[in-house]
């Protein structure tokens, strides 16, 4: 069953995201075009004038045209198409019965389900015309879906794939703004639902509710901030042994091609105060913003566990807890780096692995899945990673509208 939680059209939102404007909004022809939020602070010059967010393909790439042959992995691993025809595929969750739920963003505004019967997979659209439905979480049979405005729960969803209904709104006090308004959500080991609220700008003095990670009870009560100064995270997970929250963060744009770094961060347990990760006055833990950092310093700012590279746009991340791959990956963090749009030379668009050192930092890293940058353009852009129950890894690619499965050995 198809339904609409909100009336905003994904096509219009996509137009806003790439700075085209609201299609069909009825605005006067002579009204000056509003500068899109991502362009605020853009330096003048020929090199930057053509830079803009990389839009997903308007239709999913056919399965036989996906860049599988270009992907490179460590020895013993293989990659295959798990599902195609999933426009703007973003976050992924696996249900108790094996259903893989997939969210989307600007181009689609849909919630998908991938089911399997008789060895054949089928992609179903559970809902559409949603308002930036990037954040999803599956917990105890229920699916939680977050938009920039609210969080809705669909109870016993795998028994109701034919008609999931409108669900129950458990929280409706999110700011609702589009800039960095798309969410990532996950239930923590404390049985609370964690949700990000990104900064509503590239760089600015934000109000207290923005640039935060928060948590609430599963019924929406008890909302509280657990981290601040977080410019924009759309990927976090909890350490399988310590339960600590780790997250990826996208730093500010337009300062330099090589600064600041995006980061991997850890929220220390039992902190006496809410940790402050520095935005907007301090970036990457040690770099004072030249515009908003006057009179400030990075002293006392929570330090990143690792610098991931300038503008690499790290999105989804997961601790590996499966059994399929070699033991050295047990407990390591798999990170989807989407790849920069506001950098002359494109890079990343990969999956990298980071090993925690047990002291809050990272002991070593390696690139895991590569090959998606060619001729200074993208063949694909990883958006999320997920560990399947069988130990394989799923990788979503919102650029192509597809999901890939990475396995090891004969399985």
C-alpha cells in the first residue's frame, strides 16, 4: 500500500538540494533565486563555480550495467548485485524474517523492502512521497522511520508488508529544516532510540537543538542530548563490547580543498558533561575555524578517533560482528565514504576498515572496497554498510540505486 506521511514532493526537494529551486511552486518569474544552503560560503572562481552536489541518477542503473567488474576487494572476497531498481538507496536494516528494509532521500522519497522467496529477490515499495525518509531502524519486530520533522513506528512490519498503514508518530518535535535535516537513527544497548540533528547550514552559529546527537525512549519520551558540536552525522553504531557510541561526521565545506578533515568519533561513556565536538568554532579536534573561531580555541573539545580525509563524506558505519570473514575483521569498523563533491580531485567513494585500539583511538586502517572513481568521476557512491545475519556485508549505492553483497570464501 502506498501512502504519504507528508505532502512535500521528492522532485521538488531534489531541485532544492541542487539549487535549481522549487519546481512548479508558482513563484514570480522575477523573484531572485535563493542561494542553496550548500553554496553558502563558496569561494569565487572558475574552479568552484561549477561545483555542486552530485545528483543520483534519475532512474536506477540496470543490474547488468552496475560497476561490479570495477570493484576491487582483498583476496578471498567477492561482490555481487544483491538488488537493483532501488532509486536513491540509503540506510539498510534486516528484519527477523530476512526482509531487508531500505530508505531513500531526495530523488525517491520512498521506503523499500527486499524480500526473498524460492531464492528470488523482489523489491517492494512500502511507502512513497515521504519527506526525506533517510533514517530507519528495525527493533523487536518494529520499523522506525525518521524524517526531518518526526519519527514514526510501524509495528510488526514483516507481517504487514502488503499494507503497512500510516504507522504511529512517536516524536514530532524535530526541527524539520531541510539543510542536513535527513536523519540517521539506531537503538542503542540501553534500549533507547538515538537520532541525529545536523547543523542547518554549512557553517553558522547554530541554535542548541542543531548539531547534536540525541536519544529518547522507544515511545518518544525522555528526549535528551548526548553529544553536541556535531556538524552532521548520518552514520553511527555502538561498540559491541563497551556499548560506546561511535559516529562519522561531515565537516564544513568551502574552507579549503584539503581542510578540514571529516572524522570518526567516539562518545565516551559516563562523561560528567555532554561532550562538545567543536562545531562551528573547531573542526577535526585541532583546527580553529577562521570565521567563527575568533576568541575560541580547540582546548577541551572532544577529540576525533580518526581523521578520514577532507570532504570524503563518511556516511554509514558498522562494527563487524559476523562470522563469515577472516577473524581479523571481528570488531573492526566498516565505513562508507561517499566521496567529495566540492573538491577538484575526486577520491574515496569506497569502504574502508578501521580497527579501534581499545583506548578511544584507531590502531590501523585499510581500504576494503575500491574502484569506483574513474576519470575524476564516480562509478558509484557507497552510502551505507550493514552486516547480514549470515556474516556477509551489504553496501548501498545511492548513485546507482543498488545494493551490493560482499561475501568471503564459498558462501
